[in-house]
C-alpha cells in the first residue's frame, strides 16, 4: 500500500493548490505534408493514403510519437514532375517523387525506361529497383544530391502498350503519326516513323480528343481510370515491358532530424506500400483490359517477330543514355549493367540485351 501511495505522489504535482497529473515527457506530434502531382484516382496515390500513411501510424503506436498528415494530391501543391522540388525545398516533408519526370536530377533511376522489352513483371521490376536503391551507391547518391532520402515504395508500372485512334497491323502504320509518351519512353518510337511527343497521364485524354496526339504509349492500369479507351479505342499489346516510375522520398534534412523510431516507421510504411500496391496492380491489369474491351475497345497482341523487329529497329538508347551519364561523371554504364544483370538473374529474357552490344 505504501508503494502505491508513493507512486501516486510521484505521478502528480501541486499547481496553485490543485493536484494535477504530470505530463508525459515523450509525447510528440509531428506535422507532415505529403505531396503527389497525380490525383488520387491513380493507384500509387491511392495507396499513399490507404497503405503508406496507416502503416506509418501503426508502427508509431506506443512510441509516444504521432503524425498529423496533410495529403496534397493532384497538383494542389506540386504538379507532376515538380514533386522532387517541393520535397527538396521543404514545401512537403514526404512525396511521391516521379523520377520518370525528373530525368535530369534522377537520371540513373530512369534506367528501366531506357531498357524496353526486358520484363513485363511489374512486381519484379519494383522489388529489384527498391533493393538496388538500398544497396547501390550510385542510386543512393542520386537522391542525396537532390536533398532527398529514398524511403522505398517503388511505383512499378505494368507492361506498357499502345493506345491509338487507328488499328496497328504493322510498324509502318505508325509512320507520321503523333504519339504521346512519358519522358524517356519517347525514345521507344525512334525507328518507327512515328513522331514522339512528351506527355503525361493528366493531359492525355484531352490531347488525343483534340488531335494533338494520334495515340499514346500508356499502361492498362492507368488507361481505364483515365478513360483513354474512349478516345483511343485501339489497344495494341506491344510488350514494351514493366517500368519503374518513382517512389516515396523524404526531405533529407528533415528525415535526418527524426528519431530512429520515426525513420523506421517511414521505411516500414514504404515497404508495405510497395507490396500492397503491386498486389493490387497485378490483380487489375487483365480486369481493366477486359472492361475497356467490353466498352468498345479493340485489344490485340503482337507476336514475338513484331517485338524483335521493333526492338532491333531502335537505336541502342540504353547505351547512348549510359554514355551520356558517364561523360557527366555519373555511373550510367555501371547502373545499366547492374540492372540488366539483376533482371536476367531473376528470370527475365530481354528481347534485346542493351548492355552487351
């Protein structure tokens, strides 16, 4: 009984004659803004809300630390391609950073977009890109040079395809046509006769509808939410391959100031996000293609000879990209070899071994 009384005395104090409980010394609330240029209709943004944030919160339970989140999606704080700068400058603490749209600052992260026709397995590409960025010093340095800490949460993109206003029976059908493509994917059109135009998902629908594009290079899991089949009803499965488009990153100065518990929680959330996102993605691709087909789209798949003709007709964009980075003092060739070796060792059979020519 004496111990209980003593404990009660130690846990209280007298202020102004009133007995009050002593506050917890470790309680802390952190305000965190998270940014994405794309709206929540797209899967990677949806999982930031649905998976990443709840997982981080759950991991912090019992630590005395809580986070109040401000979710800034769809250009409310930063447009597509401006997420890196928003996080780097401290406008947001965490962001879904689209390396695809920051090829100058995150050049080595774009290795998959310079190596088409390697693997259609988005989960495999996403998993390995997260592992490479955890272990490869060149990839880590790329984030740090821009004031960011990469947390994970790879945004793997399902097998890219062509969506056009016209049917494609041969590569010559593309001659003179204006085709929109994201960032470096414009390079995939070299050798086809098509006119590649850089664009992104937020503008594709209107640009196809108004005749700016005759078609786009896009992926099924975003094509349906974007209703692209309404304006480009011919869907051709070329087999460009799955890609890595970015991931979750934090302002490095802010991240370094956090306790180990919070840092670990952020990385735990990013890992959970990657797993849940890709599981969701894998379940949706065939389903989404079926829905678009049921709504009037025509879906065709080219044969291996068509893929080989397309790939062999291209410049070796991977080698050109790697040599350019090498000349800038970046490890382009080393990253290219590491990525291709990793994918081949994981079972991928590239249509063209870009690094060995």
